[in-house]
C-alpha cells in the first residue's frame, strides 16, 4: 500500500500519551488506525442519518433493545476471552 508523509499539529500532552500507548506498533500505525476508526464512525453516522430519513428516528424502546443486545455481546466476548485465557494457561 502506498503511503505519504504528512505534517500534523497535535497537543503535546496528547502526543505524549499516544507515544506511550503506541510503543511497539509505532506512532504512524497508531494514528492510521485512529483515522480509519474515525472515518468509519463518520460513515456510520451518515448511514444512520439516511436510515432515519427513510424510516424515522429510533424510538427509546428500540434503543433500549439495541443496548441490551450490545451488553449481551460484550458479556459473550468477555466469557470467550476468559475461557481462552484459561485454556491457553492449561496448555502451557
């Protein structure tokens, strides 16, 4: 994949935090991932706007159901992560 060097201005305190978190991956990889995440969220927000124009706004009931489903998904991910760690520990 082609890359291009750019110059950006970032507050020093934020840059220090990012450099600490990015450590092994490197600053460029960290920033690239963050920009892709932001771009994807912007696109998702645009899609939500289109869907709301077509179908109307999300009701509080629909929102509550969606958050319940997300909580269930989070719990399942956590369960699998813990089981995976436990299984990996037994293999060692």
